């Protein structure tokens, strides 16, 4: 490596200079850097939800925060039961959500998510405009997970032999905006 004056830079000095160009990916410094980008977040507990016959499962967790804009998010992954164990599976999630500031409803509507086999973390349907500082609550209800596959006609269809899993109502609350 050459400097402007034409002198070579020692390997040790180059390492010190280059170290300042990289952001740590793990450890306390990385956690602190990530925390400084996210001002606030509140999440529900992650739940393991099963169909009545125990052959369909869905992990479900919701969060509410200021991620460069106010929105809720859903973290979901679905599974199909086997004789021994579980296989990740594509699924459709549907239900109702509501975002409130105190007792005032900010946004309330049905939603649907197409979740790939590796799961999804999405905030697209849950974006909203803050109504000033206060306590905000994100709730989901009537949510269900249906395992799906692509049918012969190219359209999604419910996987035969698998019941729908009903997902427990979830709530996330945070003071923000």
C-alpha cells in the first residue's frame, strides 16, 4: 500500500487505519450501535400456536416501534407436523389489527400475509402516522395460519390434511413519537 509521499505503510499501521472503517458486527459495540438507531420498541411474547389436531403450527410475535417511521411489525414462521418433528412451510396469515394512542383508534383493518418457508418479519400492512407523543398499543386478533402450496393451476391452495392454526391475540405497547 503506498502513501501519497510514496512511502510504504506498515501492515500494523494499515490495520489500525482500516479498523476505523469497519463497524463491528457482533459484541457490545454492535449492540450499542444498533440500539442507537432504534429509539423505542415494545413487543409481545412469542407464541407457539397449534391447530386442534397439532399438525399445523405458527410462531407469532408482534412489535411496535419507531423504525425510522412509526409502525407495527409481525414476526411469523409456520410449520407442518410430521411423524417426528416439524418442517417449515409456506402459509397465509390473516386477521385483524388495531393501533391505538391511548383510547383513540389510529388504524384498524384486516390484514393478510403470504409467509415464505423461511418465515417473515414484515411491517408493510402495519404502518401508521404518529399522533404526537404518548402510549401506543398494537393489537392483533382473530389471526389464523393456513399452510399452503402452489396448485396445478399456479394458484395457492390450502395444503390437504392440515387444519388452520388459530393464533392467540397479541398486544405490544410502547411510549413513542
